[in-house]
C-alpha cells in the first residue's frame, strides 16, 4: 500500500493541474482495492509509518493514515492477507502503546499481524517527539525488549524500569499466538546483523540488484537459518507481457514474463516474500492486481489461509 498510481506520468500531470501535492496518494478507493487484493490471493498488505509529511526532503507521504488505525480498518475489510508494517519507527513511539496497538490488530484480524520495525532515518522528526536521533539504536533495542515482555502471558515484568510481577500489570489484549507477534527488522536499524538474526523473526530489507541480493540473503541464512527474508519492489508493469526488464529506482520496469523470471531468481536466492509498490504505473491498479494474480501468483504459492 498505498494502492494508487500517483507516481505514474499521467497522474502526476493530472495532480499538478489539480494542485494536488506530489507524494500524497489518493486513498479514496483503498478499502475496495485492499478487498480485491485479499480476494485475489495476495499474501500481504503492507503499510508505511510516516508521522510527518516532508515534501522538501523526502516528498512521500507513504500510506498517509495513522498506521495502527489503518491496520484496524484493514483487519475489518479483509480476511486472509497478512497485515504488515514497513515499518513502524519504534524509537519515536512509546513501546507499551505499540505493543497494545499491534496486539489489538492481531486479535481483530485473527492473528494476521506482522510488525515491521525500523530505527528511522529522518532526523528532523526526532526533536519534535522529544527523542534523540543519535540514541535511536539503543532505544530500538530497549523498545523491542519491551514489546516481547508485554506480549508474554502473565504480569508484565520490566526490571530495568523497576517493574516486577508483583505489580500485577498486564498489556491487553494478548496476541493470538502465545509466541507473540512476528517481528521483522527493517534494514540495519542501527544494530549488528548478528543481533537482528537473534532477536528478529524476519529480515525486512531494501531492494538490491540480484548480485547484491544473493550476498545479502546468503549472509542472512548463515546467521538466521530459515527465518524469512522480505524485500519490497517498486514495479512498473508494462502492458506488453514480453517487455524486457530494466532497472528503475528501487525496482523494475518490466512485462510480466520477465518479472516472473526475476521473481524466480529472487526465490532461488533465498527471498521469502516480495511486496510490490505499484505507484509508478499509468495503468489502473485493478488491472495490475488482476494481471499479477492471474499470471504471477500461481507460480509462488503462499501458505496464507
């Protein structure tokens, strides 16, 4: 998400004429398109966490809506797709409230929450939230520890904060599974690869060319075994199914046949899941989803019920 084509050349021209700011998607049809993606068998729907729109330095409002409010709505309008965050900027948030919000989405969705976490890369935001940008790595580690503690059965214990089980405090609801909500760490999050492999349930990593991707997934498998490796792809899907693949920023412009070949190579390299960003297309989003579902998804069966 967002399921919009606001980066496509035609839409950009239309938006400029209408005075709509670049980087802010049109979400009028988001619920309808999310239902369609879910019904077509896409394994996951991913939302961003962009607290403040910065048109000068970044120019992208992400999925616009507040992350967990949006996920709660998606939980109500979908039935099967995993609901993921890519990714919540943990050092900007109170971890106990993140724990409660994520567990709420997990409970409402029947255990479909996947919590992607990041340390953040926008220094301008940190002082506005009373946070120290340079200390975000330590805050990330402490926050992840707090999440795990909050989801465990029984009273909350945070010895570092002076909170023992004798206080009889709990964060409710608990996640659908006793093991808690799966956590994917985005990028490096100011941590070592070894730390991420030990403490995360998955790696949520940035797009790379196939050579760099092989090296990255090989290292991840050495450290983390069979834990999933997830990556996004900005995708311009050409109408010509035989159009050759060419690199664009953070992804590909390609016909479906070359896309399928590329995805198969990614899978052989150890990638577990690819999320598509469809914003650069001129074609209607419904048409793109239908084509991907008909031709690409059957080649990559998912275990999502």
